[in-house]
C-alpha cells in the first residue's frame, strides 16, 4: 500500500482516485497532479514506482496545501474569526450554522441531538 504524506492510499484503485484520499485533493486536482507528475491516472496505485511516488510527494510539498497544513490553516482562520468577535466567529463558538441557514427547524448536525425542555403548565393549573 503506497504512502503519501503519512497517509496510506488504496493500492487497488486508480491513481487519480487514490490521490483523493488525501485531505484537500478532489477529482480535478488529482488529475492535475497526475498530469504534472507525468503519471498515467488510470494506472493502479500499487504499480507506482518509488520515483513516481517521490515526484508526487515533492509536487504536493512544494505547490499545494494539503493534509495537516490545510487543516491547520482552516483552524487558524476559524480561531481568527472567533478572536475578532465577528458574527461568523460567534456562530462557530456557539456551534450554530455559520452561513445563514435556519435554526428553528433543522440544523441538527450542528446543534446535536434534541435537548428536551420541561413542558409549560396549563392555564387550568394556575387557578
């Protein structure tokens, strides 16, 4: 199983599909990397030689922001929004949707499971 940037990429899949297992690489970028490294994208990843793997790794290190560096950059951007007190930063801090989605219904992915609140007393109970 070939390793790139500390990640095992699947050996049985095509090279361009295997590259997508790296964080920050999608279909278009995977094809572009194969073209720039002069590697056939339809070749199974197990057939990549050490030289070809080194070319891909060198290309990723020098020209692209992927894996740990990309994750770190994203976290720093979110932390900056929180520090300056922007609207988006406060939404991140409260674990609410950031991009204007409704929260009265839906938003369960961000808010987590429902928290049941005790029911209100009826009008008859107040007499």
